[in-house]
């Protein structure tokens, strides 16, 4: 049996993006219901994904194999796999591509303790270096 690959993934409102790291030699991809099967010269897996999907496209990007899936329902996936503990050491969220939902961002009043002009003065005058030191 071949090894399970390292995977990074992220999503937007309509799609799931799966990046199989260091996998670009003869990749093959299949879909059956909510299962995704992948294999190449080095890796393979057959896993049940979080929800129903269709394969939109796949392509090789440098050393990685990228799979783009279309969600059947436009709802957020809380994990890539239905069983989130399965292969959890091999699958991670791609935080570089993560898209924040505007509802998740807390809008709050500016911090009254921070004075931008005072900070600029301390920075320009060099007094900030006197306040903070490497000995702390």
C-alpha cells in the first residue's frame, strides 16, 4: 500500500480547493457519491468527504496536485473529511488562502489605551528604544 499524502485545503462559498503536496507524477482522480479516490506513483487515498460534491477540475502546480471541487450545497464545510479525526495529522487548513466571512470579524471600537500620535512621537524620537530593551 502506498502512503497517505500531506494535504492542505481551503474553501470559498461554492468550492473546495485541495492541494496534495509533492504529488505530480501520474495523478488519477475518481469520485463516487461523497467519496474521493486519488492515487499517483507515490500516494493514494479513498476517503469520504464532508458533504456531496462534484469535481470541477484538477491540475498540477509546481510540485503539487490541485483539485477543485464544487459544493452541492453552498454551506460551510467544518472539515474536509466526514470523519474529521481520520488522517488528521496529514490534512490541514491552508491558512494562506483562508477567506474570512465578514460575519466572523468583530467590529469594535478603537482601543482608548492606544494613542497613535504618542506612539509616532516615541518612535520618531527614539524614546521607544529607552522604554523597551532586550533585557526584558
